């Protein structure tokens, strides 16, 4: 079973505040991304979710990209991962 993390752990590991993580997670959900939910309806993050949020943060912070554009790119599966999925 894959390791699951809660928002506070993920925010700390990414170096952002919990409210910032919530903001970006909500924006991802609004764009169609789906997070699993825990018993108290809090988001549960798996490694794939953390990678998506990391990509989003990098696009926004390092490339000064607009949130909507960054979300679109962050949600895309990288080409090499698509190839692996076909195997």
C-alpha cells in the first residue's frame, strides 16, 4: 500500500504554509484534479499528488507562470511516464 501524507506534512516538506497548500490543492481540484479524502474529509496526498504540487509550485515560483497555465502543465503526465504506462 502506498504511503499517504496529510496536508501539514506535505506543506512542511514543500516549504509552504498549510493555507498555501490548500489554495493550490483547491485550484487543482477546480481544474479537475482529484485528491483522495480522509475520514474527516481532509485531503490525503500520495507521492503522485506531491509531485504534481511540486511541479505547480516550481512553475509559479521559478517561471512566474499564471496559476491557470501552471495548473494545466502540472497536471499533464510527462511523456516518458506515458510510455511506461503503455508497457
